[in-house]
């Protein structure tokens, strides 16, 4: 499928060259969360404005490789305007996609059908999840699934997602 790989490469490069939601939000009211990958030096800062259990706005900044920065751009576009449970479901689905494909590379296909849900019905992080049983659609985020062929780069792709999860946790604690 060379055509699909080329399309995915173009999506990644487009988000790297033209990042979405780049910038900062005033803190407070927004939460500022930093993520750092010491293995390669990738840095991401997520500014998260959560109101009434909804991600009202999200901005990103930082520096690093094309994988980390394009993943942050795609993540910001995917979660902006979503409810917190929907954002958490996206986090689980994305990280599940990364781990599903990693297991398949090892010849272990026990994780499920490959729909991006990760086979994790527990919610992964112990927080509220998406109440529907429908699979989460990843859209352009699927362009990053090729990263799992290079296990050292998985941390690059998931850095912004882990940082977002931390920000959602902090926002929930602040509103409790």
C-alpha cells in the first residue's frame, strides 16, 4: 500500500509544517501542562481550557521531531470542543492503536479487531469514559500508526496524549 503510506506521510508533514492550535492560553483559567521525552528531547506544552466537563479550547507549543509535533497538532484538533469523557476515549483509542500494532508486530494478535479501541473496556486510566459502546474514530490520527514499526518513536507520538491526560486530571482536581 505505497499510496496509503505516502498519504499518511503527507498528513504528518502537513501537521508538522502547519501545526493546528499553536500558541498559548492565559493561565489561569487554562491549565498549563508540560511534557518532556528525555530520550530524544521532545517537549510539548498543552494549554487546556475545560469548562462544564468540555474541552473548550486547547493550544500547544513546544519543540521536537516531526512525529511528536504533528501528533500534538492532530491531538489538539481531535479533542477541541469534545466532552472530557470523549477526550479520554480518544486518548485510550490512540494509545490503544499504538499498543495494538506493537503487539501485532510481535505476532501477538490477542488485543482485538484493530478498530482502534485498544480492547480496554476498563477505561485505562480509571476515570470516566465515553458512555457509548461505539468504536472511537481516529481519522487522520491513523496516519501515525506506522510509528509502531519504530518502537523508540512511540514515546514521541504519545507524548502530547500523556500530557493531555495529565491536564485533564489536573482540571478535574481543580474543579472538585
